[in-house]
C-alpha cells in the first residue's frame, strides 16, 4: 500500500487474485473508478475498489455480459431483472441442448438406411424448436369467422407444448408433424382438411364453443371400453353440432352427423393427431383422442339404434 493509503493497480490486482490487465480493462470501462493518480500518473485505488472488483468477478462468474454488470453496478434494483433475463436465456439454451441430445440419440440409434431421411426431417426444425408452424396450420384451416378468443382457445387445445426433456421418439414425432403442416400440398384443393360442417350452413363460433364443453366433459368421464359414458359428454357433443346448424338433436340428426364427422376426420387430421398425441404431457387431455372417442360412441349408439 502506498503512503497516501491508496493501492496501486498491481497491489489491487494481487489482492483480488486477477491480472493487472483485468483491472485496467474494468477501469477503462468505468466499472472500477480510480481514487486518484500518483505524481507519476499511475492509477491509484481505494480499499472500496477491492469489494467492487470482487462483486464484478462474481457477476462475471455467473456469465453475465459486461453491459449487464454495468447495469447492476449502476442500479441495485436492476439485479433481479438481470438475473431473471439470464435465467430465461439459460432455460432456452438448456432446452436447445436437450433437444440436440435427443436428436443425436435418434440418429445414433436408428438403422443406417434411415439416417439420411431422419437427418432431413430434424434438420428442418429449429433448435430449440417452436410450434409456430403448427399454429399457422390450424389458423389456415379454421373458419375465418371464428372470434379471436375462440381461435385462441382452439390453439391452446390442439397445439402441444413441447416437452422440456424430449425423448428421441418425441423428436421424430415432432419433426414429422412439422413436415406435415409445412407441406404446401396440404392446402391444395382436395387436400385441405374438410371443415367440420358445410361452409355457410352453420355458426362456427357456436360449434367450437360447444365442442370445447363436450371435450371437457369427456376428459372427466372414465374411458370405459374406449368410449365415454352416454349422456353428458356425448349429448353435449351432438348438441354442439345441432345448435351450430340451428336445429335440434334427434335420431335422424345423429345419423346424418356420422358422414360429416367421417369427412372432417380425414387423412391429414388423422396423421396430425397420431404424431401429436405423444407430445402432450402425461394426463393432459388430447383433443383429437377425445373427438375420436365421442365420434366412436356416437357411431356405436346410432348402429345400436338401427339394429
């Protein structure tokens, strides 16, 4: 320590366990103010500089960028915001690493003859992936007259939240699902999924709101024999279609509904739900499965009545 009670840059560096170059860098950035200069023009630092330098090292040790360190040093309340931002970024990085690991295992474990195709599929997906393409797919096939709140509810139900720790099989399912919804041929005439009811002959908002209620009831009912109990969910399911068409539920309406359900449940939607089901969290209701259960239950009921 020099006579005037200040430390030289070398003394500060030694006490902090860093290089002189590091101290000079933080000083030049304005993070480590000097207490003065010697008669020869050399930097001098007070005892408080050691605590500040240790704080800087702690923040940098957490991999905070220097501009973020500057924010924390200038505003104490900025630490919580900076930490939250770093946690979000780290979460995204971890998600990307987990997805990459599962993708590599998918390639490692598959037969050599399938690797090129799988590599093509997973190479078309960003890392970490997002579900924007799935949402666009549903927005393009949903009726244009649906209110925004109904669209939002539908998207929440049909677009899976991707698993935080995907298995190789889930990576493959999502890659295939992404390829399905990104294929422009899906939207060509004759290929686009059919609407649930003839366009212009029903009120879409009424239908989708009623279906949401039916699916909620079906998810709460035991799936004995793969079909929900007659009554609540099934009646609500049929009523949604009847109300949307401005008519009432009847045996005749139920018979006429079967071909409409078969038409809307075409190969694209069937493929979508086959691939998407494994991406939903365990125990989370899968709208496609619920719709299938209710459709099967209706078919069984109509056939029993016809017999």
